[in-house]
């Protein structure tokens, strides 16, 4: 038995498995640390530890902590009603790290909020444009330029918000629980739960591989992966974007693509408009300005905005090119990095069974044709006590006594 498990693990050992193992190590370590912390009495304020009564929050405080920015872990501590009323108020598993905004309508994760910095770059760019450029363009060239820029900027801001706060395609947890659970742990899981299983495909020799997620306790649908940052499985997982503080997957990939397109377009448009401002003296007879240097001295904000939009343009432009290439092939960033880029093409060829065999059709599917689908975990739905999707069950213990580290 142990041999079979060991070999099968070895056969299917890949980066994903390695990351799973290292994550399990870190979870174990974290749980040990937590236990150590809990076992140590806090000598300074022992009386407050005993007091489990929720503090008397004012209506404004409750509005802020229960609705505006809601951390379910904190709500667990401070809630006044014992039973949570909606799904977003339940977060029993400690490794889930979502924070909900506006009554569960938006979400983000408890990582470094670099998405706020991204938002600042977008919003500051728009505000600086309206303060320093819009009036001059409106009166000297045409109001249509300002209106077009504003429209592009609004689309960028909208797709930014949609990309970083919407559901990327989270798969509910605990859907495929094997055998018995004792003390929140799975006992004697079947062997196939440690293997990669190949599903049959219409073309002989080609296969679709699926794996069991030991943390979420589900058989992952094809193209689904576990995100080590969000600690959930994401359908059609593309990547975890630190600049948006969210995963990019089945339900928000389209928003992400359009965000890249419109942010790139806004930057290019701003570069063109600021250059028109700086070079306008060439188009006007009897202008007070006779050379570019004088124009820069006269309109320094235009030069600053040109440089600002150029710097802001570089990264989304690179990503836009990369994702246009990926969507043309209908593969995800993860598939590209794990199979196409790294793996040896001769010994382990990557067969993309999801391509439509037409670049245009692939592009259409990804950019326009696919709907964002249905949320499988709806945060604002009424919570049913005992809903297995929200129960805390320990990750599958792959280090059973039957398996040694050497086998892996
Ligand atoms: Zn998972
Ligand atoms: Zn993620």
C-alpha cells in the first residue's frame, strides 16, 4: 500500500505538489505557533481574556465593521448576533483570508494592499489630467478630446474595480470529503486522492488531468488550481495578481483583459494629448513660443503627465501583449509557465485540449464570447447553519505513517 502511494506521488510530482507540500508544512508550523501562542497566558491583561462579551459598538462603528469593511474573523469576535445571517459573515477556516466590502458586494484579501497603489496611480493620473490639461485642450483644441479621455479613464477605473474586487471563480470547499472525519480531520482517505487522475478525451492519447485538492477537499475541475495566497481553488486559474490583490480566473479574466486594454489606451491617449499641448506652438502662426524647450518651461505639467503616463504604460502594455498571445492559444499563464515554458517538450509535451484550433476564435472566446458564469459561493446569500462549504476541516494529511519523505 505504502509503495503504491509513494510511487504514484513520485510519478506525478510536479511544482504544484511541491507547493502543496511546502504549504502544508507552513500550515502545520503556523498551527503549532498558534497553539503555542494560545497556551501562553497574557500576563498584562488576564481579565480581558476572560471577557467574551462583545463590546458596545455605536451604530456608526457597527456600520463600519459589519457592513463597510467586514473581516469575518473580527466579526466572529465582536458580533452581537450569535448566528451569521449571510454567507460572507462566515469564515470558519482560519486560512481563508477574505475581507468583504459594502455588505459582501466586493471582496479583497488580507495581503499587502498593493491594489490600492495601483488604484492611486489610475485615479491620480485622471485627476492631474483634469486639473492641468483638460481646460487647455477643451478651449484650444476640442472638448471631444477631454470627453474621449474621460470615457477611456472611466472604463479603466471600472475594469480595475471589477478585476480586483469580484469573484475570480472560487470553488466551494469540502464538496468531496472522503470517508470519515474525526476531530475535524479526514481519516483513511482513499489512495486515488493522492494521485493525478486522467480523464478520457475524444482524441486517443490525449488526456485531461485532474487532481484532488487536499486543502479544499474537492476534485478540481480541469484547468482549476489552488491559489497559495488566497487559499482557495479557482476555476480556470490564470494567476494571482499582486497588483490587483486578487486571483485572476474564470469569472474575472475578461475584466482583467479589458482593464489591460483600456489602461494601455488611456496612457497612450494621454501621451498624445500632452504632446499636442507641448507641440501646439508649431501649428499656430504668431505663437509666443518658438521652440520645444520654451514650451516645456511654459507647460511643465504637460511634460510631467507625459512621463507619468509613459511609466504607467510600460507594465500593462507588456502584460497586454503577453495575454493577447495566451488568449490566442487559449492557455492560462499558469499552464504556460508550468507546461509550455518550463517542461521538456520531448519528454513531457503539453497538449492543449481546450484550444479551438483558430487564433481568432480563441481570442473571441476569451475577450468577448465567454460569460463570466455563475458564482458557486454567493457571499450575500442567506447562511444555513452547518453548511459544509464553510466548515473548517484540516488539510488532508499526506504525511501518513505509511509514507516517508524519501518516497516523495
Ligand atoms: Zn484548493
Ligand atoms: Zn489568489
